[in-house]
C-alpha cells in the first residue's frame, strides 16, 4: 500500500463524515421513488461527491411512474368480524376485494398448486424454505396472480408488529391488489384460513407520471474506460431507509473520498441512483445514457455497511472473485463470496447488457450459510431506522470498497459475460421461472 493510500485509509478510521451523511439522509424522511425527498437525497449525494473532490458532478432526471400510497384496510368478515393493520405494496392498484382466505405457506409455485387460489385472498410469507434459493416477493405475487388470485397478502416473518412493503411489479401498476401484514397478523390470518374464513380488502393508491433523479461524478484520470460505482439513495416511504440503502449509499460517498486520494489507473464514475426499490429504474436510466462499451465493470453497493463483514456477489466472474480474494488477503479482512447471478439490485441493468458486475452486501460476523436469516430483517419495515446502523461498518466497508475499486481499475481485463452465460447461470440457479412470473426475464432471451 503506497503512502498516500495508507494515509487516506488511516484517516478513514476516525472520519465522522459517514455518520453525519447517513444522519442527514435519514432525516429527510420519505425517499420513495419520484418524491421530493428522493430529489433531496440525490442532491445530498451530489454534495458528498463534491466534498470528495469529484469533477462534473451532475444531477440528472428521468421519467418514471410514481406510485402514491393511500389507505388500506383488511378485515376478516366470516365466521367473525375483525380488522387488522395493513399497508399497500407499491404498484398495487386501488380496489376492493372479497374472498376466502387461503394460506399458501412460503408462496412457492408448488404450495400455490396445493390450494384453491382462484378468486381468493392469498397469504404468503416473506421468507423462503430452508434449502431453497431465495424466492423474491414479485415471483410469489406473479405466480399467485397468474393462478387467478383476487388479492395478495405478504406476511412478515420478523416479529414486532412490522407489516412489510416492497414492489409488486417494476414501474407499472400490478394486476391485483397486494398488501403487507405483520408476523403477528399473519399468524391470525393463517389460523382463520384453516377455518375457511372470508376476508375483505380495500386499497387506495395511485400511479401517475413522475420524475426521479440520478447523481454522478468522476474521479481519477480522464481515461476512455471507467469503473462505475453505484448505490441507490431511494427508500420505501414507511421508514427512514437507514439500512436499505442508507448504509450502502453512505459507503459509496465515503469510498469516493478515499478514491480521490488514491493513484487510480482508470477513471472511476461514482453514482447515486433513484427508484431501485420500485424497479431498478435509476440504474436502468443510467445504463441507457452511458457508453457501456467504456464501462469495464460496475460495482453495486447495496447492502454493504449494514452488518460487520463484507459479502461480495461476483455473478459468475472468476476475475471478480480473484480481485475480491486479493483485496481480502491484503487488507486482512474477511470478505465472503457468492458466485450465483441474481437480478434483484442495481447491477442487473448493466449485467444483462454484458457489463461485469460485483455487488457488495454484508453479513453478521457469526453468520453462516446454514444460519443465515432468510428475508430482509428490518428492511422494508417501519423499523429500518438509523439506530440500527453501526458507523464502524460504514467506515470499514468504505475502505474495502475503495480498495476493491482500485484493484479493479488496475486489472488489465475483466471478461464481459455473454447473454447466454448470464442466462445459463440464472437457469442453473432455478431463477428463470420466477423471473418470468415477475415479468423481468429479458424478452430477447426467450
């Protein structure tokens, strides 16, 4: 490690700015895609990049479909009358539904096939069966809607009276209403489902044309090729979005400050993108506007900074894995590696277009594959608040992110994945059926 890098890393251990940044970000409140709060977040990210010394810092707008939350009501109507707290899921259409309550367990296709879905209100858990790949909420919803469900209820597996949120579709209104309920409410609903109870659901919501924003700037030499480092600054409107993805975008901003002090071999473009939570829309807009032939690799910081140890998703790239292992060894810091391709974060718009992608997430120090919690934990609930953040993780992961980006910039070649190889990796992980149900399998891969 050269003297300038060592000095910058040393200063990072005591830097108060990451905590100040995540504080200012979470003070904004509602950062839902297309909202005024999301615009303020984009501007705050720009201030962070300018503080780091980035040049050509720009806030760009893009058009999207803005979903606005109204009231939602859920009640059991027979054999008893009882109301429960619930919240609508983004892109749920407005509407009123009545039908039999049906418990679909984890909401897998096999479980849905075992129950009477047609015309009924389907209840499914936020978690995934042990031994199974992670099954995304949109997959469960897509399968339920295709089977003829009248409405979809997503019940949390995390205790604490925390109804979860999360988009039903990407950037367009869904076919049927969908809501989230707490673990405690879900327990009652599954009990009532066993009694052949009936339920009534009402959702008020609106989807209208809107505008969101991306922020980006440049660091290092003005080369033809570049490394893109991206994190999303939006969050769901029901909480502060401290963990998802306040931590991640804070890591990006703090890493930018470190990268500005390093001797880089390539230009590094740092970016904060909007509307990840409602469809990866900001990342997709950025991918459309950049010359992707010049983007050697994308580093997506979504989930880093939340927990103690960094976790790197290499998406099938052996070169990415070698870079991660080299930095982990040199820094004497553990970095877990996951090879499987997945499409549910801001690397996806780039990866599906052939740009090598690395996602930086995190896990608890004692976490193992067998013990890892299935689901989001505090994320996408009212409890995603600043008190869950440990600023040591923000600083340490910013250092590791910067070192990884510097190593990537010094790597002569990162082989670009073909559409066939990415599709094959997804198929080997049993993602194709679920992505098609969610409406996100690329049409030209059919």
